[in-house]
C-alpha cells in the first residue's frame, strides 16, 4: 500500500485479490473492501482508513457472534441433559 496525496488516511492498494474464502471454504469475494476480486491489477480503488476500520469492526462483530453462538449451544446442551 502506498499513501496518496489525499491525506494520511488514503492509500493505494497495490495487491490484487483474485478471490477469498472463510474458514469453512465458503466464498467471501463480496467482502473485498476496495475492489471486485479478479485478475485485473488496474481496476482497484484507493483504500481509506474508514474502509480499514469498518473491516476490522466487521471482524470483531463476527468473533462476538461466534462467541455468543457457542455459549448458546453450550447452554442448550446443559438444558438437554
């Protein structure tokens, strides 16, 4: 990533995402914050600090949801004993 003349929170993303998946192997291509996954390195948009923070917040939310689901499953198992 290279900082642009747009200020300290705007960068050019030099990497090319061709696709992505979650831990279960399910496609997560729509989660790329700055482009559509493909093999064209010339069609990517700048990454802003807002995008980076939103992505981090989404990850935190997913972790919290997974923790709550795990707890709910454990409680249900105890109830079923």
